[in-house]
């Protein structure tokens, strides 16, 4: 069996294991084993990938496998990875792993919760390894649907409304995407033999007319998931109602599906249209970056703050992708990684704090640092990563994006880049505001004085994420080079 | 000279060690680990200085040494962030200054912070700060400077907010971080512009004096200024933020909420001079490519210096007086750089600035540590709670007096020599600048002795506990720093550090020096008359007579209120809230509206699917009839 297919097989086996489980400890055993395996597999893949590259393998995609699935429409189950997918797989595994520990005491219906959780993971992994448009889209949908149930059943607050809103808006995006993908399919292959294979489509190229039509559709389709302004409003409500691990997975990984899709499908397959139309989306994403940050400044619900912060940070991902040069795109992928990790950390911590104080309103909390120092320090680190402190991942990503964006010397790009850079100040404002209110100062509610600090399983989750954030932040060289080195096919497409 | 790497690594490892395992340690163990590790770093720094300056000069210049260098993050083939250590005269000097003051603060804090909650955390943060500051000064490229620039910013944030249960401290730490972050945005854009046109971050290339790397920028102008001028002006905004230049100075007085040793280390001796250091580091770029920006540096420095000196004259919190005095003195350093030329005697300002940076670090740290000892003794920052302490705290008194004399510019203390060189450079630049700075020097002498007399002379205030001298671990650093202050003026500074690197013999210009001594003595005399006894009616009458100015100066000319208005009313109230409202009601409203329309439409057409077979048959027949009619008759 192909190495990559294991990424889909393991979550499926976990499903089976869960189905057979009878009690909580068995469920946990299955989940921890599976998630650890996936994490190990991701690191293994990373090692194997770097090994292949070091050995001089310059193929665009490695570890490829291809099986015909539905011959009449030329649909294949085709997989393969480059440095970007490897990075995304690593991110997914880290978040699945920590997500399991963050939902250690999920209640009610733990088994069902983890069933959907695994299904979601299957979709995510499948998406990142696919190089066939149809397979990709199928996994994409598999990842989206469980969200509805996960929020609707295990959520908090206006959960039905939030679940419905999130799912419908993302489905709206999928509809555009489906049209886009079909459009690409029917315009592919000059000799009447249409194909869904990304590499083949890119090789042959698409007619410019089709590109102009389908680029916006695919970009917006994926963009909805990447919190593209003005299609981002599912995010605050969705995140606010979602249970901890779901928020982590959703903001940490699913939103990356959007960025990855924009990059892999929209830009890679339709480079000419991307160059022509990028200005429209640059304006929208430029707005996202600043608008999200400003909105976050005045929110009072921890999850809303983080959701708007995600709008800003994910906006920067799409912004950087649209800069269409190697440095900025490297920055975009780094930003996906960095945002995935730190937002997962944020949501994990918020969930843990909420589980103790039963409120997410920062006005009702204060002085928590003294009561729960571990969670407090974790929150400060997440905050510092978010505001781009050197030594943590956010800095590396943002700086790469800004340096890359600055390579464009025309006024339009320059102005937008300058606008985007102001986000580093606004981010500092809302992060420090929350840290100051939530953790420092005096205790607002005397009942909080008796609360406990993090338990062991919560610590595993938090520490793993912090290590990952610090590792990227302190030694960015290797991962940045891996991504940088995988971008040549796109750059070649763009300069063709 | 690879061992210099350990000067950085030791504090870093100490930070991680104390950060991770500190809570499990006994407080005093953590303190000792921190102090010992810094003592080793300091010893290494002294050895580096000795090693470096004893090496033979090449072409009359001390060679630049890069003992360590790695690529850290790759952007493009030409642009990559490197981490490394660059040793040249100014960075070596800074290594000595930072490790010395930091070591003194480490020792002093053992006494000052004794019994405080979070003692281990305090030492961890001190180590983090020391590491960041050392990394900043040895940076080989401007992006490395930026990295450590942010790290010192966060260490400063953590230490100002050390007493995190105190709302003022939390607010002050937030303010310090955000104001400097705002300035750093300028710095970042400056770096981006500079590197876009020069295709390099490296200091060695930028300051090599080779004009060709700026060739790409030739002819590119924006609003009348060359693009390189804009870039370095933006970098200067970052410097102004860190070095608390007007109008970005507002964070520094508030930063005094942090523990006093921290104020001595970060907000007096080291971090706040980072801006001066960076301008000095990029001096050739300013001088050759953007001379008009250098004039701006001088003007900003002079104005800030004047403003801060005036404000310092009326403050009553002793740490605030010292904070404004710091701002004013940094203004002196900036002015000196701004008026400096490059070669030989013309480069006097540059040398003077670095000299003043050195001497100021020592005597200002001494002043703050002395103030700490006083605060420790009387449990208050207010002058009115002090008075007559000279007999109760003799060591603090003598060392504080030495520092006051030094900052006032009385020979043979170090401040006299460095300030005199600055004044000489200013007079050569323009008499107006010279007299302005002399006037500020007089103000300095006045407010410092106002402070001195109010603390140590006059009526003793009533105290719950009788004030007594600080313990040895606090007085020893005072004595060491006082000793340095006494002798540092005789260091042949021009031999080590000059703008062009070629040795320069300092000779006192007695005309300037004589004038400045006379001015300082007069100012001290006035302060003596007004404040020595503590009963003179003059200060009160003056305050009454110039009530408007006095009140305005006491409130720092309402700059803080202005910022408060801009941030809260304009940015929060005028931008953030409307955006948040717009998002919830317009954008999200549109989405909900869409859903609402879809739902209403469904309800409206629901009756068509009634499930009644008769109705379906009727509609079916009707439809068929209509089609028939259409087909036959149209």
C-alpha cells in the first residue's frame, strides 16, 4: 500500500476501532493510538520526503500513486505530495493529536463525537494528499459535513443556528467550487480526453477564456473556507458555538483547506487569470487583514476575538498567495502552519478556561494568571506568537509575507502591503488587551479562586502545540526551505 | 573569538532553565544561578573587549570581526535573515556596558526583590532581557536587529508588568509595548524599503561607504524626498519609539511602574539607548545618503531634550524625575549624532554621543539604583515623603551625589567629559544649537539638585519604620557604579570609538567647558537656594506665579491625554466599534437576510406541493390546455 494512503486508512481504521469500543477508556485508547500513529507517520513522511529531496529527486510530486476509479469520466484516485502538502499533513496530525487530548472528557456521547471527529480527519488528510480534482473535492466535502453535527450536538450557546449557518455558507462555497471544478474538467485535455489530474491539467494548460470564468469561482469557493471577506461571517458564530476540539480542527486545519485549495487549484491551474484578476481579491484580502484585526479589538467573547483574529491572519494567507511570487507564497504556507498551530492553541486554552469559569466574557474574568499559571502562561505564549514575536512561528511567517509582498514595486501592491503591515500593531492591541483583562489584574469573581490549573491531558495538548510553535519560530530554516523548494512548479506556471 | 557566542548563550540558557524549572527552585537558588551566569557573561565581555582592542589596527582602524554567522531564514538569494555576531568598536563597548549594568542589577535585585512573589520569574525575565539586548548590539544585519529589538520590547513588557496584579503596572506595560510596536511598524517598513533598493540587510554592506549599493534607489523619490531618506527616516521612527523621543516618549514615564532595578537596567541604561545605537550603527547611511534626516534627528533630539528637562523640573515622583531626565539625556545623544560629521574632528559628535551613552548608562543606573534603595527605605516614590535622609543612608547619599554631579556636568565626574564634547560639537554645528543644549544642561543641573536636596536634605518626613541603609548586596553595586562614574571620564574614548574609526585625541575645549561648568554651578546654586532647607518659600511662589506653565508641565503638557483621545475615541470609537457593528449587522445581516428570503420563498411556494391529487390533476390539465392553445394559435 502506498505510504500516503495510510493517512486515509488510519482514520478509517480508527472509525472501526471506535465502533467496536464499549467504554470510555477503549475509545480513548483507540483515539490516542490512532492519533499518535498519524503523528509518527507525518514525521516519517517528512523524513522520507527530505531524504528523497536530499538524494536529488526533483520530481514535482513524490510518493505518487494512481488508481483508476471511474473510467468513463477519467476519475482517478491519485495521490502525491510536495513540501507544501507535507507541511500541511504535519499540521493536521499535530492538531488531531492535540485535539484528542483537548476533548478527553467530552460529554455526552463520546463515541459518536470521536466517530465524526475521525471522519473529519479522514477528509482533511485525503484532501491534502489528493492530486485528482474529483478525489480532492470528495474529501473536501467529507471534511465539511461532520462539522454540522459536531457543532449542532456538542456545541454551546446558539449551536443549531451556528451549525446551520456555518454549513450552509460553506456549502454555498462548495457549490461554486463544484461549478469551477467541472469547468476546469471540461476544458482540460486538448484531444477530447478530459482529465481531473492536477498535474496533467497544469501541463496542458487551460484556455484563457475558461480561466477567466472559473478562476473567480474556485477562488471564492475555497476562499469562503479561508475566511475571505465578505464571506467570513460563519467563522465568529461557528467557532463560538463549536466544542473545543472542533474549533481547534476547524480553525487549525479546515481553514487551511481553503488557502491550500486556492493555491493548488485556483492559482496553479489558472495562472493567467490569477495574474489578471488578483487585484480584486487582493483588495478583499487586504480588507480582511485589517478589518478582522479592528473587529477583534472591541469583542468581549474570547472565541469571537480569536475568530476575528483568524479572519485577519487567514486573510494574510490569501493575501500572500495572491502576491504570486515565491517568497510571498512561502510566507503564505508558513502563515497557514503558524496560524493553524497558534489558533489551535488559543482555542484549546479558551476551551480549558471556559470549562472552569463557565464564561468566555473577558469582562467577567480577571487575574486568572495567579489562579491557573500554566494555562495563563500558555495563553501569553499563544498571544505573543499571534502578535508576531520573534522566536515564535508568527514572526517568521509574517516577515516572509511582507518581504515577499514588497517585491512588487507598483503603487497598488505597495499600498496594500503597507496596509497589511499595520495589522502587526492592531494585533498587539487586541492581544494585550485580552491578556491584560483576562490574566492580569485582580480576580473579578471570588468563585474563580478555587479553580484548578490544567490537568495532565490538557498539559500534553498545550505543550505539544507550544513546542511546535517554538520549533518553527526558532529554527525556521529547514521548513521554509522545504516550502520554498516546492514552489517552482507554480512559479513556472506563472511565468510561462 | 568564537567564545563571544557564550556571552549570548549563557543568559538564554539561564532564561530557559529558570523559566522551566524556576518555580520548583528556592528563590535564592534562582537568583544565584542568574547572577553567576551573568557574571560569567560579563567576564567574557570584558575579555572580548580586551582581546578586541588589543589587536593591532589595520589601516588605523579596528577591524570588524564576525566570529559567528548562520543563515536563519531564507527569503530570496540576496535577502536572507542571518544571525551572527559582529564585533566592532561600538558593539564591543555596548557588550561591556550591558553586561556591567546587568550584573549590577542582578546583584542589587537579590536584596531589592527579596521575598517578592515570582522572584524566579523575575530572574528569568532579566536573563531574557540580557540575552535580547546583547543580541541586538552584536547584530550583523538590520533584520537581526529587528528580531532582538522586538525581543527586548517583550522583555520590557514582561518586566514592567511584573507586578501583574497591579492595574497601573498592567496598563503601563501594555502602553509601552503598543507605543513601541507602533514605532516598530515604521522601522519594519524602513527595513523593507531599504532592503528592496539595496538588496541586502547586512550592516557591513550598508555602511561600507560604497555608494553603489544605493544605485537602484537613484532618482526614486517620494513627496520630494529620496527613497533612501524615507527609508532611514522610517527606521528612525523605530529608534525614536525605543529611545522615547518626542512624541513617542509617552511610554517611558509610565514604565516606571516596573520594579526599580528594572528601570535602572532597561529604562535608563540599555534598552532605551538602542535607538541611539542603531542610528550610530547606520551612521554612514544617514550621513552620506540622507543628510537631511540627520538634521531631523538633531532637531527631534534637541526638542525632546528640552521638553523632558522642563517637565522633569516639576515632577514630584522621584522615579518620574529620573525618567524624564533619561529622556532628556538620550536627546543629548541624538543631538550629538545629528550634528556629527564623519572624518576627524568633524566626527566629534559621533564620538561624544557614544561616550555619553557609556557614561550615562553608568551614572543613570546608579541614580535609579540609589532611588530604589531610597524607595525601599521609605516605601514611597513621592519626594514629600522623603527629606533629611543623608544621615540615615550615608552610602546611598554619597553615591547619589556623585551621580548628580556627573549628570550636572561637574568635573572630574564622567558626565562632564562626555557632555562637554556634545556641547562642543553642538556649538560647531550652530550657535543656536549650542546655546539651546547649554540651557538644557543648566536645567539638568537644576532639577537633579532639586531632587537631591528634596531627598537628602530639608525636613525629615514622618515614617512608620525608621529608614535605614540598604543591605550590602544593594550598596555594593552602588559603590561599583559610583567608582566607574568617578573614573570613566578619563578613558581616552576617542582612541577607541570614532565615526570613521581612526583614533582621535580628545582635547577639552576650555571655552565651552568653562562656560558649561559656570552654568552648571549657577543652576546648582539656584537649586541649593530653593530646596536645601526645604522651607524656602521661593518654589511655591514661583509655582503660583507661573501656575499655567507649572500645571501644564506637571501634566507633561497633556500629551498623554491627547493620545488617550486618539486611541480611545478615534481608533476604538471611530474605527473598531463601527467595523464590528458593520460586520454583525450589515455583512452578517446580509447573510441572515439571504437565509430569511430563502425561507420566506419556501413558505410562499410550499402550498404548491400540497399532496392533493385533485389539485395536481387540475394544474396538469390547465397546463396542457395552455400549451395547446399556445401551440395552435400563436
